[in-house]
C-alpha cells in the first residue's frame, strides 16, 4: 500500500464512525484493523531495509571479486646471478591478463658503467598471470662509485578486465642495497664459470712433436725429509767444532757475518 491508500482507509473509518454511530464491537474492529495495518507497515519497512542491505552486500561482493580478479602489475629491483647484480623487473602478480603495460619513472634509470639509459619497452602489449619481464640494471660495486641518484619514483599503468584503467605506485631505492652485507653462495653459475676457465687453460697446453704431454712429478715429502736431515747434520757438526775449539769457531763466525751483510 502507498500513502494514498492509507489516507483513503483513514477517511472511510472516520466517515463510518460519524455516519453510523458505531457500537463497541465496530470500534474494536476498527482498532484491530488499524493495529494490523501498523504492524504490516512496520514489517514492510524493515523488510525493505533488509532487501536494500542484501542488495548492497551483493554489489560489494561482486566489486571485491572483480578487484581480486584484476591483474596486478608491479615494477621492482631484484637480484639476478648474484647479490651485486640488480635487475629491473616487471611482474604480473594478478590472476588475469594485463594489457598495454607502461612504465613511468623520474629520474629514468641509468647504468653506472656508461651512464646510458636502461632500455625498457615503451609498451608491453600483454602480460599473462605470473609473467615476468626483466633486464639488467646495474652492478653494485660500480653503482657505489658513481654519482647517479639512488631514488627513482613513478608508476606502472595498465588495463585490466573490461578495459579498466589500473596503476601501481613505484619507489626504487639503491640506498637499501648499498648498505647490505651478504655471504657469497656459489651455485651452478659459478660451477659453469670454473669449467669454462679450465677449458680455456686446457686450450693453452701444447704437445711436443712426438705427441703426449710432459708432466713433472715431485715427491715433496722425501725432499723435505732430506733437507731436515741436512740441517740437523750441519748443526751437530757445528756444535762439535765449537766444543773442540770455541775460539776458532767464534773467529770464523765473526768473519762470516760481514760477508753475509755485504
């Protein structure tokens, strides 16, 4: 019932009271009707409120689900082959495709070695969920010696579901990397480098005319033991001579010292 229906009903009740001079039963019947109408109106009001609340909840749920389903593209600094090698990395952490990914930074990143701009595509057309684009930015030791700025601020813009225009803020700061202390952990990259060094050394070996490779072997333990015996024998002889004729030995030592100093 709308407002007009309520007004018509009220007028009819008043007319009935005035015209007919109702008895007690009719009055109580009218009162009961009024109470029923009031209760129904209150119930209708609260039901309408519950319906509106449910509608708002459904709308919020849809918005949250859409937001969760949107792509989420960020720009970060990450280690590459070692703790001193830092890459510039674009990554889609979202659950859906990102389109027309663009990067804005101020100042634009440069490498310390040649102070040339780090090359990044003007637009990355599509990035699938979990997809990564990366490029080498700089080497820590070179960066410390340079006067390039540490802090770079900007944003990444891209399109999501229903071509929604999305963005994420970016702050890249070299100062947090310059103050780090780390332990070098050798991995497959270091093993491959060692194998390449061995290969290059092997290429420098040359074979004689008769073929084969000459190898010189040395028994270090045997030679060391022989040297120790020689020194001990010399000390025994020197002690024996000094015991027999100490004056002559001291004179000979005095004569040998100037020669050693010369």
